[in-house]
């Protein structure tokens, strides 16, 4: 239009009587022609209409909602010229009718008409197929319903999921299972890509929390599944143990499953049904539900994509009835459909604003595929497809579904779900939220994003749930399978120690302590347990318990009951209950009674202890004599008297009866420390001697497991016990030293005949053995700590319930009563007074002797240092008054005489010298000043010597 007006105006100017020259007119003609050509080219490269395709099955709930929402988004975009700069967005809808072939045909038609992007497909099955076409022609494929986790952006770079994929949905379900404390689930799904891959993701997430899918019930694809298919599968499920059922599929299949389950009585109390987003979608779009449908889904849990509340969302919800004419309700997929169209529009605007042009080129790979009626040459590559895709992935906006932003792995930021409980009349009651940021919570996720992430179990919360059957108490999640088969419980067919468990001859009836504990625990369970005891073993020797445990892992037995020790290797294969009796390995050996004798008073100490104690008596007496000799008259005299004094003083301290007083400081310190040591030694001796004289003593060369480890004696063990492996693997005792024994009688014979030096067995067995064999005794302490429990397969919920029952038996005293019934035997008459009293070893007093020895050494060191200093000054005075002797023997003799001399004599000499000092000082008062200073120094030295001697005294 503008071009026509310019042409007419300039034509008038050129041929009028104006002053334009012919040259100027020609220049204007060239300029106008160039402008017109450029405008035509630009119009061809930047078309007025931008084509987008959509492939959905519009006969489904999500298809209907998505069609209305995409049409509304198209109208809103085209009504605002600022979005696309005056251009129009055109969305062409293709109804795939849930048919894969029609989906492919629709995609090919879009590729022939220069489509810039395709919204869809609706199913993950077709997403896998059409993504190859999108990769080749570089046309982005955006879907908010094909949420298969395996649609990887590495394999399908042009496929974009604009809603959280099913990996997060399965994470939410797994955390719900963990929150309610269930261990196994059954998965029912349509056997297509989306169903299989979704259930695989669920299995992976459950495995992370030590749960599992116990059975996968695969149904035919949604359009071909029949009620007979569903019934056949649910009959199988009803016969199984798990009662937590996850339904992952489409609304048609899912509603059929619930309807058949309700008729089979599987919607009663005890069952747990968790449906994926298909159920919340159906409820949102089809409410109010029919009475039949509402009744069939009562108590089920489902999830819905969480969309934060906002003004735009509320405005759109209020418009929905007008947009849909009341034909269908809005669900979250409608919000994602609306936002997906806006994502495309914003990316197109950015693409054009960057100066890019929309153009298509032929695919050279199709050149050799001509012929026939297929117009493959019409399939063109979108030249700007990669830049357009990059703009889509850079989307950062807030839509009806909330903030939209892609992470580096193309997942949406902060995926989250509402957790819904279906109550009366099919009303969806929200009980909480799940997000990958905060886990389960009753607070909306957007409020938690502003706080530090905390997914600890104490912060996971949901509101109360109304379960199937209208009950509010949490279902247990499992029952015993209703397939007519009882639990096969393996019981060791023992030959010895039959008080614990034994088989009645000629029958399969078993009795014993372990059996009574099991039966008492089963009676406390809140449900019936069908079981059957199956004896394990040939009846000629005790079975190997490790092999019995292996029978559980291979499926021969469903549990094992008996005197089964809980050890590390076994816990790796099975789960044990709480121990119902304490156990541990002990050493039993022959003992000899020690009768009182004339030399019984020597027994408290070992010979080495006696020797060291005697030596210290003499050492301390000698040290005190040295410290007191120069000061104390009681420690002086003829050599014979002094030797007697040392011996008397030393040993009289044992009874605190020494008569000699100590006057030196160092001597008193040494004596105080020694008296403390003597107090400890005499107290220990008295206690030990009292025990020896009043309690019957048993003697044996075997002191405990340490004795067996350091000796070469043979060791006995019970056949089938874990003691054999423990002695070999943990204590490194050669197998050649081990002797297998099968009964208490064999124990006694082997010990009496010295075939073995000792027997290693568990404490409960040894207690029974000693009740009839008083000539043997336990030596040392238990060197392992464990217990006996009942074994079940890994992750068996029955093990947890049985543990709770055993704790109850322990608290109410029933466990002790069962113990007294079977295991309380009459003890030997001497057992109550039996004591394994060991002699006192030097190691027990090593610290005391060390302290005393250090004190003596330090006292002597200080004494000799001070005496040497005193002798040095004394010898200097002597040399000044007489001719000094240069021989070493003379100096040594002088030192010994000085050391033996009483200090008072030395002090008198020093005193006389000080009395002579004033006259000397007076006589030299007139001497020079330097001489006076020398004399003053001599006086100071004399005083210092006197003070040191006084401190020493």
C-alpha cells in the first residue's frame, strides 16, 4: 500500500512543470525500485504468519484440555502486537486419535508446510519416534504430557519436556512409601514406553531407600486393555504379600483397575492404593464424579503437579468456563499447554529480534529416496532450528504454572507435586506437598525455597489420611500371601542340648525353649501367621547352622527358628529379630580344688611380687638411712648397729611400727610415699588372703582364651557351631588343634581324658553343661558378645513385628518364665561359692613402685648434690689451714669422713669461723677497699653454706 502511494506521488512530480531535472528523476526511480524489491524480500523472509503444529488425541481428557488452553494462548498472543511485532501465531491442531500411525502422518504434514515447532505428541511412545524426525529436520518438539524419563536430551536434542518428567513423580512416590514405613510395593502399569520406563524409575528410587517392587503387573496398552486382562492381573495381586499398589498409566486403564479392584474387595481396609497424576487429572476435569467411580477410588492417594497460586492463574481459572463452555474442567496440563505456547512465542520473538531469518532448505539425505507417490522432497530443514531451540531453553519467565526455567540437564527448576487423598464423593483432599528441594511437607514448596534445604526425616510431614475402607489408622502394607501356602520354618533337628529345641521321635512335632519363645511372640502379633515347622538335619548329629541360614536365601525355608547365633556373616544373608537370649563364647576347662595349707598365706602374691616387694623394703630403708645418717643419732653408731637399724626400719614400716624418727625433709617425703605404697599392698594382701581362706579356690592352668591362643593344646568345639570358624578366622588357631564334639557327654570325656585342654562354646550351652558337671568351670570372661534370634529373609516385615513382640515378652516377664521352665537347672552345691581368684601380679602395682622408685632417686640426687657442694666449700677451708693433699685416695677418704661426720660438728666449725670474722675485719679495716670487698664475699659464702646445711637438716 505504501509502495503504491509513493509511486503515484513521484510520477506526478516527474511529469509536472517542476524544476526537477531528468537526472534527478532517474535517481529517484532507482531508489524507489530498490526499496520495493527489499520490502518484498523482507516480507518473504519474515512472514506475517508463524506456523506451529500440535499433535494430540483430542478424545482424551488431556487432549481436550490442552486444545482449549493452546487456543486461548494463541488468541492472547495475537491480541497483543508487542509479542510478535504484529505477526500472527497460527497453531494447527492434528488429532492423532491415540494412533501412532496418525501421529506420524500429522508430523510429516507439518514438516511439509514449514512448521517452526510442534507441541506434542501426547504419549511417550510417539515421542520416541517423532524425536528422530525432529532431530533430522531441526524442528523443536515440545511436550508436557510425554514425560518418559528415558527421553534423554543427549539422544533427542530437539525434544523438550515442558513439565516435570516422571523421574520426579516416582521420587515423590518412593518418599511417600518410606514416610509411611512400607518396604514393598506392587506396580500396575500399561506395557508401553511410558509405563515401563516410569516403573523402572520407581524401582530405582525405591532401591535407594531399601524398598523394592515385589511384583510388576503389566497390562496391555491403554486402547487395547480389557476388563478381563485387569481381572486376571488383580487376582494374582490379591494372592500376594504386599498390599501397597501403585497404578501408573492412563485414565481409562486406571479407572478400570479401580472398578475391578472394588468388586474383588481390594478397596477394603488393609490395602494402599497410590495412583500417579492420571487420577488427579481425571478428578479435576470430570468432577463431579459418578457415585460408582467415587466409591471405587475412595481412600486412594494420588499426585498432582503443583502450580503456585498467582493472580494470572486465578484470572485464567475464572475464564475457563467461558473458554470451555463448561464441557470440561481445568487441570494442570491445561496450564502447561498455555505456558508452552507462550514459550514458543517468546522464543520466536527473540529469534527475530536477533536478526535471524526464517528459512528452510532441502534435506540432501532425501535426494535418493524419490519415486512413488510420497512427496519426500517437501520435507525441509529449518535453517534456524538450533538457534530457535537455544532460545527456548533460555526461557526464564513466570507462567500460569509458576516460574519456568530450565536447568543444564533441561529439567525444570524445582519440580513439585500436591499429594491428594480421595475422600467421600470423590473429593480430592490435599494432605501435603512434595518437592525435590524439601521433600514431604505441609507447607507450600515456594515458601520453603527461601529457607535452607532440610530433608531429614524429622522434617517430613503429611496430614492424616483416610485409607481404603474408611479407616484412619495406617495400613501395615503387607499380609501373609493368600495362596494356601504356610510359612515353611526350618528348625534344627538337634541331637544334644535338646532343652533348646528337639523333635519328638516319629513325628514332625518340635518342642523346646526356642520354640516356646517363638510361639509366645507369634501370639502377640496383631494378625494370624500360618506356619509349619520343618526339622532340618539327619538326626544323627547337630546340623550346621550356616547351611540352615543358606536355605533361607535359596527359598527352601521362609524362616528359621532355633538356637541360632546372630553373627556378622549371617546378618549379610538374612534379617534377624531382636535377640531373645544373650550369648557369647566362653572357655570351660577342668579345675582342681585348692585346699588350705600351711603356706596358704603366701598365695595372694606371685613369687615375683614377693621378691619385688622385699627388694623395695630394703631399698627404701637404705635410702632413708642415707638421708638421716648425718643428722639423726638413731641412724648412727657401729656398722652392725646401723645394719640392724636399716633392716628393722625397713620391715617395721609394713606394720607402721617403726620407732625411729625422721628429721630431714627429704627423708620424710620418701617415707610418706612409701607408707602409702605399703598401705595399698597390705590392703590388697589382706583382701586376697581373706578370699583364699574363706572361699573355695579352683585351680587350672587355663586362665582364659589368651592361654589357649599362646599354647599348643587342643581345643574342643560343638559340631555345627560358629565357634569353629571364629577360632580359625578371628583367633588364628590352626584347624589341626580343633576337635569337634557332639554332646555334653563327649565334652566331659574329652576334658577328663585330656583329649582337649578346654572346650569353647556359647554360654547357654555351657551353663547347661556345668549344671551336671561340677568338676569343670568357666575360665576367664566371655570373649564375644552376641545373642540368639530368629532368621527371616532380607527386608521381611515379619522380622520387625517379631522383634517388637520379643521386646514385649521381655518387658512383661514372659521371656524369663520360659527361660526358667526349660533352662533353670539345679546348680552344683559349690557353684554359688565358686570363685576363680587369681594371684596378685606385679602389673597391678607397677605404678606404685614406679612412683616410689622415682621419689627415692630424686631424693638421693638432691641430697648428694647439696652434700658435694658443702664438701667443696669444706675442703677449701681445710686446704687454707693445712697443706693440701694431691692424692685421689686421700681426697676420697676425706669425702667419706665428711659424709660420715655428723652435721653438728661441721656447723660448730663454721660457727667458730664466723665468731673470728669481726676481729679480722676490724684488723683490716684500714686496708684498701678492694680487700674489704673480698672479705665480705667470704662472709657471704660462709652464710650461704650455713643456710644450705640448715635446710638439709
